[in-house]
C-alpha cells in the first residue's frame, strides 16, 4: 500500500538542541497528523493539521501542513530526554477514512 | 475504561494455529481501526469499522485474516493458520465519527514460532 516518505530515519542529538523531521507524499492529503510512540505502547497523537499552510504548536512542538498539501514537518525545540521515541507522520486523502503512515523517525536525546 | 484496551498484550502461537485478538474501543467512539506494525516499519492499515456500515476490509493481507465488531463496540481480529510472517504488533484505534486523530491501544505483540 501507499506509504509516506519520512526523514530522517533516525536522529541522535544532545539535550537542548532543536529537531526537525518531515514527510512527503506523492498524493494530496486533506489531513496530516504527527504521532509519538514509546516502547511497548501505541502511538500517541501530538498534533493534527487540517488546512494547507496551517501551523500548529503543542508546547515545544510545532508542525506545519505544507501549502502543496503533499508534505508536512514537525519541529521540536529545546529537546529533553523524555522526547526520546519514534515519531510518525500520517496523512489522509480526501474521501478516505484511513490514515497512511510514514516509517517513523527514531529520536535519541543524549543528556 | 478511559482508553482503548487490547488483549492479550502478548501472544506466542505455533505456526498453523488460529489466534483471536480483542479490542475494546473508547465508549462512544463509532470508528474502529486495526493496523499492523512490523519491526522497523510504519503502520499498515488492515480494516476499518464505522457504525453499522459495511467494514472497509481493503487492507487485509489474505483471506486468513478476518475481523468483526459486535454491537458497535468490541472488535475481534482473527488470524487463521498463522504463518511466521504474521508476527507483528497489532494495533487497534478508535475515534468519534469524522475525527481522524485516532486514539490507539497499546497493541498485541504476536509471535508465531
């Protein structure tokens, strides 16, 4: 099935650094979402975006819905050790009820 | 409960056996989804239920996979004659109708030996 291109695949950063990750698609999406997954748990919704150009923040997290509707990015500012996990982007095409997921970005934060 | 509940949390089964995985969605959520997550991979859509409508089964990988949802609530995913490639984490999610930020359960880790 269709998958999103999510990059980078993994990141190793120092505590306090900013992080940026992105997703691209060959299809136009009506919804972009970002999830975080920790070991042994299901993904947890971080941010949902519904309009092209939309920029939304959730604490230190900021995500944008690309104006082409084919991409989205997630920024994390001033990273802390509890930011460790796998971050997934997900998108929904118009007329579809299901989400398509990227393969994830594994974030490691060194104290 | 407050969240999506899945059971069992872990299941080890022998190749060729049938398994049933259970999902209790959040009360009042009309949409229910099953996804599969293989090691190092993203989430792969399996099946979607919405209210009393016919389910979208387009993601089921073979006819060994089936799912049902009883009374618009609890759902069971059944895998018949399990194969080693069925080993994965099976995630269930639910949401109110028209809301696409699903709430996921913690998943069932299935290992076929």
